[in-house]
C-alpha cells in the first residue's frame, strides 16, 4: 500500500472516530425524557449512496441527484455536519418501523437511532 493511500485510510478512520465521539457526547441520557422520544442522527458526509434508506423509508430519506447521497428530510444540520431529528414514536421498538429499518440496513452505518431517556442505541450500528 502506497504512503498516500495509507494516509487517506488513516484520515478516514480518524474522521469516523470523531463522528463516534460526537455521537457519544451529544447523547447523554436525559432520565426525565418521554420513553418514546428518540434522536436520529445521520452523518451525510459518510454516506456511500446505494439507496437502501430511501427504499425502506422514503418519507425521511431522499437520494440527492447532485451527489448521489441521501438527504435526511426535515432534519436539523448540526455544527459537526451531522443531521439530527428528534421524534416521539411509540412504534420505534417494532422492527418494521421505517426509520429503524433505514438505520439497521444502512451499509455504511451512518444512521443511528438512540432513545433519549437512557441513551440506548435502538437501531443502527
Ligand atoms: S443506506 Fe446509508 S449509505 Fe446508503 S444512501 Fe442511505 S444513508 Fe447513504
């Protein structure tokens, strides 16, 4: 492996671990929160395309014609470049829930669903 390629790989790993760190910091449990409140975080810059999320959850995800990445509809862009949406959804524990399916089926692992009350990762990887 050439030095340039090695450096690129190292940068990618560092950037991904920053995403993880940001995730952990942002999602401190809020013990008094509604048990059906979930935070969905999407790291668009790490999206590799492929269209799975838009297929399983077209209400929340749409593939951009500009760059082939998914747009997370009606989410809020954060300073770190991630897109976040907080939803109250009693069906999130159901494996058929579209948002949950999108997170679980994303091959890049860039969609995550966390329960606000205890910070538990409900879907995504
Ligand atoms: S499934 Fe994941 S990698 Fe594929 S388009 Fe959606 S967010 Fe991007």
